C-alpha cells in the first residue's frame, strides 16, 4: 500500500472528529492536501480521487470511490458530487447526490451509485440486497432490486414537473401508474383516466408533495395534465404483480352512482315532506317536483363524478443501466 501518511493537522476539518481512514495507492486530494497511502478522514472531509480509493469508517461502513470522483464524507452519509461510489452499509448510512437520497434497505447491503458525466442522470445498482431511493423530502421514489439497476433524473430545487411512462391501472378505487421497470408506483389525480386504464400511457403533470397517497405501494401524488396512450393494452401481468386491475370499474363510475343515489334520496325525502305538510294532492305535486329536482341533482352529480381520480407521481425516470461503468465492478474494489 506504500508508506502510510497520517494527517492530523493542516486540514480544513482538522477540528472535527476523525471518522475513518482513507487508503489510496495512486493518490487522493483530501481537504486540499494531496496524499498517498493512508490518511485520517474527518467529519466533513472532501475527497478528490486520482485513482481507486477506499474509505473505512469507524461505524463499519466501507466506501469505494472510482478515479475522478469527488465527495464529502460525514459520519452518517456521503455527498457524492461526481464519479462513482460503492457503499457497503453497516446500517443507516446514506448516499446523497443531487436531490436524491440512497439508502440500503438492509444492514450489509451494497449499493453502487454513479453520477453521469453530464450531471443530469444518477445510476443506482443494488448488488446484494434492495436499495431505497428517496427524494429531497424523504419520500420513497423507488426500491432498486438486485440485478435491476435504475437511472434517475434528479429534479432541480422547487421543480414539480412530472413525466413518466408505464401501465395505468386501477387499484382500490384509485388510478395508478406503474413505470416500465415495474418498480415504481404512482397515484394519479386530476383527470378522468377511465379510457386509458389497462394501457401503456405517457403521463405528464406536476407533483403534489402536500397530498397523501391512498393506493397501497404508491409514493407520491401527481396532478395529471395529459395522458397519451403509447401502447393499447398489454398490462395484465403488471396488474397481477401489483395487485391491481385493468378494469376502470370502481373509479368514476362508483362516484357517479353514489352521487345519483344521494340526489334521488334527497328528492324522495323532500317529496315525502311536502306531501305530509300540504295534503294528498299538494303533497303529490311537491313529491313530483322534488323528484324532478332529485333527478337533476343526480345528473349533475353524474356529470362531475369523474373529475378527480386519486393518484401519485414521482420525479424519477427509470431505465436499465447501459453503461459498463455503472454495471461493472469499480476498478480495484476487490483489493483489501
């Protein structure tokens, strides 16, 4: 490994506690000081790697950084600005990059995270156990399964624009979108989606971070502004997987029926009251008038029943990892 260099002073973060040791054969810039061999890592230290480097934290977490990476390391998380890192999590450790937070779902899980060279995409690979990807608000965006890497487009601060494609299904009276990977489920609101249920659809809209989801498995709510069918049908297997259905029954139709029944009931009650108060003939007339009003109310209710459909949207755009750098092992990651 070469001669050991232990840095204890002259660093920007020297007053912070030591949280681990960094090792590099080819050199690493640690808090603006270029070192080789071993160096102490302080809470908040910034590392820039020239070649493969490994960090052993005192809490048992192991961090491997590829050449050309830049990251700031803390006792409970690492902020990855560029390059690629592989993290073996001892439990509770987090990778922050752009607006995403990546956490192992289990202690001992290994996650590989790569920031694309253009800084517009983040690739996440789970190597031995599921990895959770959350947005800036801590809401689950996706769970990455081993062998099924995903890519994400982080949103700029304050951005709420949503666009994703997948199967639109009905689940427990709510419209949901299951993305093309089958790993992300979003609940959809704001449009009558009965005609697209069961098909592959491109959904556009905005994220409603204040709304709570009602469909099990959904992560965020999206207010839909546009829904374009990209492929008719073909969603039966996806529906089975997420325990949903390709039938629109139970969405707007159920609400309309409830509205009609309520209006008719109100009309009948008003008619009965009128009959009791004004005598048989007048009561009959009042009942007829009230019944007509009830029918009008029913029609009005039926007309608006499909205006809102429950749903959730997420900011992540998922796709398979094509880059060998994101799917292959980090150079030197098997070295001690």
